[in-house]
């Protein structure tokens, strides 16, 4: 008899949780982070084990489908993803319509939209009622593989268009990474070997801002390509993946390690942000950093040839020793350090954030898939209305 009153009480309970620092929005079995101990596990396997024993393609399957793949499963996914990666003319036309010096991220949104506009499988996932997915995730899985491939092709088309390079068509016998490098025209096996490890570290990171944006959109039962677009919009914001571009800009402005102390004092005095530093979850060392250092050691000469790295290392040393950063637990984040591998391998800084977001795409798609088998509940946070002050 108290049913209605109970609903009333539940609906009137409002918690103002600025930045959602204390609010969980999902139950998930994909990724576990212990930010105090510095541990990271995908599907309950430690990141260190995955990094040392597997390549990205295996980890992609593990994250999205919950198990390491058989060779048949790998082949099937390669065929589906390779076919989906071939761009229709409408997508090529959309990308080539942009001036070559356009901002990369709006181009990505346009390319993904052009792919989705003519894909019946993608729109089917939007029109299918969620309970119908139960036990029948074949269409969803097709849509996931297509969405990831669409992002890879869009990034490659943008890179080729901006650099006036020919675009090579993807092939069905290659992995996602193999096809990306083919489309970009990069034929160096060392680059593929290095990215096969680096991408494992970025494949998922539980409820990041962009993953939450994907899930927020997904709660309306939208399709995965549209949900990914929402995630990418979050992903390139300056406090998230876009921090890397700003960090590089700062390194360039600082110029030499001798200018670092003055820069650090400026950050402290103005309470400015040191981009590429700080993390909501890790207050101890990010466990991925030691694995990135292993990769950097294996490519030491190429990494050292980057003059910006000397500036970055001087900042890192200063931040490690300075009480301001130590007390607040502000440390370099893994995305920043991974960038030095990309620059060492010859990637333009302009494309690094985009490629890092691609390496995360299977992770966010795993979350989208997981949301299909949880009870349907539209995400609709509350606000606290505050009356305007009288004039
Ligand atoms: N530079 C300088 N000071 C910082 C930094 C930083 N990068 N990060 C945090 N702090 C300071 C804050 O000023 C604050 O100090 P105060 O207590 O004196 O006010 C304290 O540390 C706590 O910071 P918050 O902003 O409350 O921490 P939050 O968990 O909200 O922020 C965030 C996390 C947004 C990542 C923050 O560290 C930041 O802005 N970093 C710079 C942007 C960046 O590199 N983002 C990439 C994150 S990784 C990724 O998304 C791929």
C-alpha cells in the first residue's frame, strides 16, 4: 500500500555529486582498476600478463566477447571487419570535401556519420527493442565490428587526404591494426609490433568520460556508431584525450629543458593545468607506465631523437620532486607517455589522439554490448534548481 509513497521518496532523493566522483552508473565485468594499488585487469586478467603474452587482436576479442579467440573466430572477425572497412564513395567524398588543413575530429564525426547513414545493420540496432537482443547478439556483434572498422577507415582517409597520400584499400585477411597501417601506407613491421603492445594498454579503461558518454547515448537505445560519435566528442575535449595536443603545444612553447622550472612555477602560481598530468582514478602510479617504459627502452634511439621528449622528461622530473604535484597525487598519465612512441614511429601529433581513440574503440563497444543485457533504464540525471538572484 506504500508503493506510490515509496516511489515518491525515491524520486525526491537527489544527490548533487559534482563530476560524478561518487556515483556508479553501471555494473560491469569488463575492466577492473584499483587506483590506490595501481592495478588494472581486463576480464580478470592482469594487464601485465596480457601485455607480455598476447597481441592486440586477442585482447580485443577478450574485452568485447569475454574470451580469448580461437583462430576461426579471429578469421571470421577479420573477414567481417575487413569487408566493413572498405569505404563507400559517399564516405570518401565527405572526407575529401574538407579543406586539407581542417580540424581532424570534426572530420571524424562526419566520416562516421557518412558510414552510418547508409548502413541498414547499424540502423537495425537502433530500431530493435532492447529485450529482443537477449540471447541474440549476432546483429549487435555485426554492428560492433562495423563501427570499429568505420573508425579505422575514417582516420586513414583523413590522414591520406590531409597529406595528399594515396589511400590503400583494406583487406579481409588482416587484423584491425594491420589494416589501419595498410590504409595509412605504413609498411614497417616494427611499428606494427610496437602498436600491437601499446594498444593493449589503451583497449579499455572502465568508466572514462567518453565511455560514459557512449553509455549515456546507448541508454536511449541508439545504435553503436552514433553512440561512438557521442564518445568521441567527449574524447577529444581538453580534459580528456584532447589533453595530449595541449601537452605537446606546451612542450613546443617551453622549447628546452632549461625553461621548465619557470613553466612549473607558472603552473603552481596560476593554478593552471599541466596537460597530460593527473587522473581521476589513479592516485598512485598508473601500472601501464612501466609497460610503456619497456616499449620506450626497446625503441630508445627513435624516442631520444624527439627533442620534445627532453622537455617532457624535465617536466616529469620536476613534477615528481615538487610538493605541489606530489601532495595532490598528480603524475604523468599513460596517454601522454605513449605519445612519445607514436612520434618516435613517425606519426604526426595531429593524428595521435585519433589513433589512441581507435585503440579504445573495442573497449567502448564492449560496454555498449554489455549495456544490451542489462535492464533498460534511460539515463536522465537530476538537477538541483536554484532560483535566480533578484536583480
Ligand atoms: N595540473 C596541475 N594541477 C592539477 C592537475 C594538473 N594536470 N590535475 C589536478 N591538479 C590539481 C588541481 O588543481 C587540484 O588542486 P586543489 O586541490 O589545490 O584545487 C587537485 O590537483 C585535484 O584536482 P581535480 O581537478 O579535483 O582532480 P580531478 O580528479 O577532477 O581531475 C583531471 C582529473 C581532469 C584529469 C585533472 O587531473 C586534469 O585536469 N588534468 C589535465 C588534463 C589531462 O591531462 N587530462 C587527461 C586525463 S587522461 C585521459 O583522459 C586520456
